[in-house]
C-alpha cells in the first residue's frame, strides 16, 4: 500500500488510525464508567479522572494480598490493571513456584511443605515512617507463617513459621526509626505445651504477640496476652504497637465469645519488652529458643484499653497522634491518644479509658479505617455497605461534649467492604488522592460466573471535598488488604544480577561441579544423581538433548543468557510435573525423577521469540 493510499483525505489520519479511533469511540459511548479498562477514545481528549491510557503508566503500585489463593498481586493505581502476581504461599504453574529448587528452599523455611496459604496483610518496610521500597511482608493465617518479598526482583525470598502459636493474622511493620521489626498477631489460643495435655481446659489456652527481626527473618520475641489477637499497627515513635483483641472471655464457642460488653486494644511497650529480653527476664517453650515475656493483665509490658466488644481493624493516623480501633459489632470507632499512653505507662493516669479521646458513631459494622493526611478518616461499614468519611478533630470535640457534626459524607459501596486503603495512607506521606474499598461481595456488579462470585475492589477519588466512585474491579479470593505506594519509592530490576543470592545455592552446586553457568552445557553424574547444566538464548537451549538412565534423580539447571528486558524463558519437562521460569540473566533449577523410559521432550513455555515453539529438546531415558 502506498503512503498516499493509506491516508484518509478528509481527516489526515492513516486508515489504521482512523479505524481504531472509530471503534474506540463506539465502545466508549456504550460502556459508561470503565476507568482504566476502556482506553481514551481520542488522544487529544482529556481523560476522565482515573483513566490511564494505553501506554501510559500508573502513578502508584498497589500491593494486594491474594487471600486464600496465597499470593500477592501488583496492581497499577489508578488504572486498577493487574500488573503481576507474586506467588508466596501457593504453588504456581506459570513460574514453577513451589516446584523449582530455589523456591522449595525458601518455602522449607516455613516448615512446609504446604500447598496452601491464606495471605491477609501485605505491608512494606519503612524508614522514618516512609516506604523504603525494599520489602513487602505478608502473613499466612492458614499455616502460621510470615513471608518477605524482595521488591527489587518482586519474588518471595524468605518464609518462616512462627513457633509456639497458631494462625498469624494481623501484620504491620515498625515505622520508626525503621522497620527493625515486623509485628504480627497470633490469633487462636492453644494450650502450652500443645502436646495433648489440657485439650479440654480452655482456661489454660493462650496466644502471643510476635516481633520478627525484619532483616534476619527470625522471631525476635513473643508476648503472652489475654484474649485473641486480631489486627495491629505501630506508632510513629518506635515505641508502641497496638493490637485489637477479642474474646476477653477466653471462650471456645461463639456465644461465650460474645458475653462481655468490652474487649480490648492492647498496647505493647517495645522498649520495655526489649529491656526484659536483654536482662534475661523471659522463658522459652520446647525446642524454640525465642524469648517469651508474659504480657497478661498486670504486666509492665502491656496496657489493656477497654473498647466495645470484638474490635477489628487497628489503624494509626499518619500524623502519629492516634490509634483507631474499629468497633465491628459496635457502630463506633475508638480514638486512642498515643501521648496519653506515655502518661499511663508513667503512672500519671490510673484508668486505661483515660487515653480514649473520641468514640464517634459512624454506622453499622466499622471494620477498617484509612486516612487522607488532611485530618479526615475513612471507615468501612461492613453491614451498611458504606464508607463513612469523618473528621478526626471534630470527632474528638464531639466526645468532649461540643455540638459538632464529624461525619463528612457516607458513600455507598458494592458491597460489604472489609479493608480500605488510601494512597500512601499508612505512612507520613498520606496524600489523600485515592481510596480503594475492598468489597467482600460483588453480587450483581459483574456478569454472572456461577455460584462463586468475584469480590469487588472499588476505586474512589478522595482528592476533593466529596468521595467519588470511579471504578469497579473484580478480584478473586480474597484480597483482604492492600497498600498503595507511589512509584517514586520503587526501583525494581529489569534483568537479574548474575550474583543474586536468590539462586546462590544453585551457583554453589555448579561451582562444586566445575561448571561455569554462563557458558557450559554439560551433564555431571554423581551415582544416580545427574546434574544437567544448560544455557538458553532465544530461541535455543544450549543442549538439544541429554541422556539419563531410568530412575535417575535429574537436576536441570538453566541459565538464561539473554540480556534483553522482557525475554524470559521457561523449562517444562513434559509429563513430569516440571516447570520453571528463567528471567533474563537468571539461573533456575528443578529436580525430578526420570521415571519414564524413552524420549521425553522438554520445551520453553514462555513466549520468547518467533521460533519459541521450536525452543525444545529431548531427554533420552535409557533402560
Ligand atoms: Cu485484615 Cu479480613 Cu484478615 Cu479485616 S482482616 S476484613
Ligand atoms: Cu524461550 Cu520460549
């Protein structure tokens, strides 16, 4: 086609541009709200707020938990486009997470092998109350684990299991001076030691608050508490963490758990606990060496603030002044003045309730609260299916008896919101631009897809005086929580570093075998253990075939020599349940038994080249 032919005379557009523009205009006209999903129809038209056009980049990274799918997802905000999935506690068929040797080694740290995880609370490491872009930590309630994701490669690099407790739920990081600790709540109460004694005596059950050394990923200490721990957050002084606590009754059934009118927000005095551990004032349990201090009622390490029964979310305001405990069964949230906690620990206040400076009534089922950095708070109302926007200072005035209306707005969300989160809202940099409401039910918001429904993450513009709903985003089971991080905080790598510790063990194995991973294509045999080393450059594996004997334990090590961004290879051994991802400049390995005779083809499962289909080879299995 000549240049002239391709022009549409009247508009000056090429034919191709013209066809695209009309098609998109048609789409936009019939679809209404679809921020981020429908590209802007005309390049010159101003995008509606929240729309990120094709080829445009989002302003924020959202880190979403994957709930009982066990993973973490990265979404772009405000487009709400899903950018990546990071397998953590789950087995992943695309990347071979849970199948490769590198991932198995990491998962081994969690006491597994387990095939599932229940990820609730992803939170990023901080320095001086600000995201530092280094790690994201996440809990696994199902198997009592905590994992760390390295944000340079966006892979899980540590998984640990927490000793002496069952079910890690709430998780947050120490914000100030930096994330020395990851704080996490063990929820369920069990007897100690849990070796079959006292199983029918719930009065002997207990649970603990846990501090993990964030760099070493080891439990630094544990604190025994009264009640069941739910959610937690830390202050901006580096002094306190606070957890919501239900079941002050110590019951094991629902009616028993509901008996008391009040449960607690428990404050942990970090310096005092550290001093006790240093002074050797602790116990240990069983094989575990983790220091345990007793923080039950009357201890010098904790403070139990009575709040309406069964509180849920616990959130620190970004000005560092308040902890907010969310009522759940009570229509209120409780505002706790953090400076007054100092006074209580110093003996200047007698009654724990004296640290409460507000208890605004917001609506039915308050679960979690987020902040905009302008003095307003946003609380999810699970039962009312609303977000209540309220002003913290006015709520405190109302508690002092002044006649002020602290409610700014209530916005319907669809439906039954659990967590919500504002852009940068759990840090000093809370910027009040966007709010995401993670709704537990979608009901009629999407095309029906069978009895199991997706959930609905709604994007709300909070930059003005009123909240505006701009986007619905279906999500799969079950992102409890998310954080939204400005992109300026993030520096992910584009290609792997050859000396990355992620595959250090494999590199050491190669060295022992006398192999140079960057050039050798060799088979090294140790008895019936066979190490197969190969390179890959699109569209070739360094080896088109290798020979083993039936029953051999085969370890395949592939080093991707491509240096080009986005050229990832894969290695799949047909009929062996074997798959792995090998990113540019990465080394990956997988071990399996060659239990089928004859010709077994392997191939690259990651589209890498026009001849990607041809990127394959044979394992020849002799009998
Ligand atoms: Cu953070 Cu669902 Cu685990 Cu509230 S929890 S909703
Ligand atoms: Cu290499 Cu596809």
